[in-house]
């Protein structure tokens, strides 16, 4: 895929009396810049309002029989990051590969908030800035945003992606807790509490991840969550329960080779 920035798009054509359905992308490669033509139909209609000068895109470039190049399969480049400073509607977002992205918003935002956005170059400030920023939280259900969070290497961002992807499962758990199952009281614990991990647990999950993919990380989060649910279940039934699995990190014993939890010293 080729990386570029929107140079110009649309606008009213005085000659035809219609809105132009094309534009130009400035391709950025090998320190050389060139403009290539693209048609509006090659960009999703809902993204047309974001095709402003400076917006970063990725695309494929083809050449016709006359040697003229055109862009197609155009996608806006998005990112997700954490606000590191914000005051009076202005601030900066830190991303994994793009530090200090300029941010302007009318929303009530705070340092530490996670933001999904498209990237745009602001020639006035000679800086990249966030375009169409959206705050991400546990209620976010936009699949594009969720997938972007799952790709992040930052644990807090990835957690939100996992929460969004498996929201239906968590909702089922909440409904189950409201049922009349015999041992419901022993299992009546919020999934939020189960998946609230301390630093030792975070280290344990990282230890389990051999290939560091988002999918495997989600699996290991689920595995540790299942262990915690079992621990809490037996504790609520009155048993003395010991978390043996965590010994993989603390080095307290090697009993974890035989099992994950110990009940009444067994």
C-alpha cells in the first residue's frame, strides 16, 4: 500500500455547475512527492467529509495504458492513543509510533483518556493532528475502533478492545448472575472485578504469551479470568483457597506445575 495525503477533493465546479467527484492525493515516498488522481467512488461515502487537505491515506496505485496513475482502494489512516496533556480544548495524544499528535476538541476530555482518530497534517503548525477524535471506553461498539485497540501494544488500550469484542459474553455473565441458579450467590461477581488484574497478574499473562499476538493475549486474559472465577467461587463456598498459578511469577513454589489452585491445602 502507498502512503499519501489528500491534496484536494471535491468542491463546486463553476463550469459544470456540479460538485466535483474526484480529487488528488500527494504520494509520499522516497522523499519525493507527486500528485495522483482518485475518484470519489473509491472512498467510502461516510468518509467523504474527512477528505480534507492534509488527511493521511493509504491506497493502491495503478497505471493506465497512457501512463496516467490513479489511486484506488483508498483508506484513511487511523490511530489510537492516550491523551498526555489537555487544557481548554487543546492537547496532545501519545501513540506508539507517532508521539505528540496535536488535538483540538469541544468534548470534555482529560489526561489519560484513550482516543481513536484519523491523522491529518496541519501545515500551519507543521504538525500531525487528530481528525475526528472519538473517546474510547467500555461501551464502545464500533468494530473498526475495537480492532484498532486490539492491535495496540499498550495494555490499557488492548483491554478496551477485548472488552468491546467480548461484550456479548460479558453481558451473558451479568444476566446469569441475576438468575436463580443454586450457587448463583457464590458466582455473583462482576466480570469487571474478575478482569481487574494487579501487576503480578499482568506479569503472569505476559509470561503466558509466547507469540505476543492480540488473539493470544485475549486468550490468556480469559484464562486468568477463569482462574480468578474458580478462586472466588470456592472461597465464597467457605473453602480455604490458595492461588498457586501466581507462583509462576513470585517463585514461591513449583507446585504450579501440578495445578492452578489449592483448596484446603490439597
